[in-house]
C-alpha cells in the first residue's frame, strides 16, 4: 500500500474560529476516500489547506512522503495534487481543450523575454502541455468534444471537463469538492464511473460529498468532520453505525455531507 497523502494535526483558525482542528489522516494510492460532515464542519477549508490555497495555522502535509505544508498551489500541482472546486471554475467561453490546457500549465512563470529569445523552449513547453491535456481528455472520453465551448455542454459533461483539467497536471491524487452537486441521476452514475476509473488507474481520490447514498456506495474509507474535528473514520458500515456520527447528524434535515 502506497501512502500518497498524509496530514498530521492539520489546523486552521480564522480568528477565534477553529475551522479545522488537528486533523490527521492518510490516503493511499487507488483508494476512494470520502470526507463528510454537516455544513460548516470544515471540509472545504481542509481541501483548501491540502491544495495550498491557504496556509495552515498548525500541522503538516506530506505528499508522496515529502513535506509540502507551505507549498504554493502551482508547486503542489506539479507534485501531483489536483483539485476541483465546489462551484466549478471552468472558463465558459473557452473550448474544452483550452480549459484543460489551462490545467496542464505547470504554473512556471513564463518570462516573456525568455519566450522570445528561446522560442524552441517555449514551443516544447507548449507541446508538453498539449500532450498532457490530450492524455487527460482521452482518459475521460472527452477527446471528441475538445473543440466544443464549455458553455454549450450539459452540466454532467462540464463536471468531467473539470476533472480532466485537474488530471492534466499529471496528478497522483485528485481532490473533489461536491462534484455531484447539481447533477441529475444519470449524470451522477456517470460521475461515479469516472471516479472509479481514476481509482482503478491508481490515483488516490478524495471526495467531499453531500449525497450520502453516493458516499456509502462509492467509498473505501470515510472520515467524518464535525466542528473542524475528525470524529470518526472507517469503512462505510462502521461510520454509519458510529454513535458520534449519528449524533452529529441529528438535528440536520437530511444529513448534509
Ligand atoms: P464545509 O465545507 O464543511 O461546509 P467550510 O470549510 O466551508 O465548511 O467552513 C468551516 C468554517 O470555517 C465555517 O464556520 C465557515 O464559516 C468558516 N470559514 C470558511 N472559510 C473562511 C474564511 N475564509 N474566513 C473566515 N471563516 C471561514
Ligand atoms: Mg464546503
């Protein structure tokens, strides 16, 4: 078993509020790992810490055994950490291919003068990006749609484009924040298939999800957050039967993930 991601006591405070409180967990290659918890439990913040969007107040993050705790998002992308967002961030007026190429861009500052002086290097860099984008699109069966504008595509397909974009940077682990939100049931089925493909290709997949039936059916392991703390972790059946989890979900209408 290869550990891809590990966090130790990861903590984020916003003023007096502890949004993520000393969360330690690890995720393996080829593992379907879900993070659930009531609204405001700290799930999105946890993902923001993992992807370098904000620095933790305390604690550490290891990626493939290397400490990456304060690395910037583009550095983390290069190291194999990919993510999608709760309210997708595709460019609607760009094509599928253009969107995915934006994800493949390793984020190095391409110095303009350098580009003019060293055209060949720039061309090679572009070819690398195009190659990665193509590989990601083919992996998700989107290559045939590469010239379509994103805004013309159904929601479910857009979600897959987001995943392709995340993968285009040679990902080892992909973090998804509520990817099933707004999808119809057929699109959800397609999403689960995509997530399973990624897992079967050896990626670690970390999913924040609202839909309990999806989480219970898909996950190998589930971590439950409540008020920033991890209150339970285990296989779906164990987590479902855990009294602390049941208590955390009491008082919420439908068990928000
Ligand atoms: P979840 O994704 O589980 O619904 P969040 O991670 O979005 O929860 O939020 C956890 C807590 O942190 C909430 O109380 C939220 O209001 C607070 N929070 C999230 N982001 C910020 C921020 N940038 N500044 C201040 N408070 C924040
Ligand atoms: Mg959230």
